[in-house]
């Protein structure tokens, strides 16, 4: 049974509430570590048509030699459960030294067949 927009909004709201920590990943799929990197908590937007916005968030501390290619949502700041992962619109390229990354925003989208 396909979900209505109301059903999609309920699901998107619940996912947004359960996974409020944003993480960054290397091109090999592993989460960044070192140089003071930590997941950052965000407040999800209101659901509309099954979509919840993830606002611009940061800065993240990024260790040298990191190539940030994707972001993910997690249930906790450390450990926890990963709720999803998405490629960035453009990878950063390798950081020559420790630096910072500002996430420019994204979405959580619930679809139904």
C-alpha cells in the first residue's frame, strides 16, 4: 500500500527525530576520525510531502588527508545507529592540513511504492 503524504510526513518526522546527529565520511565509506572531529547535532525541519530538511551545520573539524564525500545521520553523537548516508553534491578533495567543513544542508526523504 502506498503511503499518503500524511503517512510520509509521519514517517519522515519520526526518522528526523530519531537521527539528529550528522556525520561526515571519507571516499572509502568510513567516518572521519581525529583532529577533533565529532558528529554535530542538528534540529530537523518540519515534514512536507515526506521530506524533512537537514539545515546547514558546522563547522566540523576535519583531519588532514581527509576527502569528505558523503554525510550520514546517526542516533547518537558516539556509537548509536546509522539512519542513512548520502553523497555530497561535490567531494572536498584531500585536506592538506587539519581544517574545517561547513555542511550546507540536505534532506531526509520518505518514499512509498
